[in-house]
C-alpha cells in the first residue's frame, strides 16, 4: 500500500478514544478499503509515532491482542489498555461488546 493509505490509517487510529478499542477490519473500512485489514496491521507495525498514534488500541476481530512488537508485545498492550480502563474477557481478549469504539 502507498503512504497515503498509511497516513489515513494513522489519522483514524489517532481518533480512537482512551478506554476504547477498534479492530483492524474496522480501521480498514473507515479508510475506505474494507479488504485491507492486514495492511492496517502493517501500517501500525511501522507506526512512526508510537506515543502519538495509539496503535495499542487496535485488536483483531475477536478482540484478541496483537503479538506484534510495535508497542512491546502482548503484555505491554494489555498493560496500556488496562490503564485506560479496558476490561478483558480472558487474558488476551478485550470485551468488544463493552469497549469497541463506534466511529
């Protein structure tokens, strides 16, 4: 994907409020490319501003955390989300019914 796609992803991810999560597919739909969830993941993997673009707020379609190291892996992502008040159904799965961002 081109840089324009990545920039659109970052713009959307910046909008996810503290205490909420979005899915890779949701971000792909919001940038106008609904079949590009994996490319969203790649864009977040190379996040140029990890403390500005809150990629830790993006989970998979089942609410599972990412194993990627973009923000330090599962433990770091869980820690960051829990500090924002996000609750988990199990160790690595966010309760999407309660915490999914409605854009």
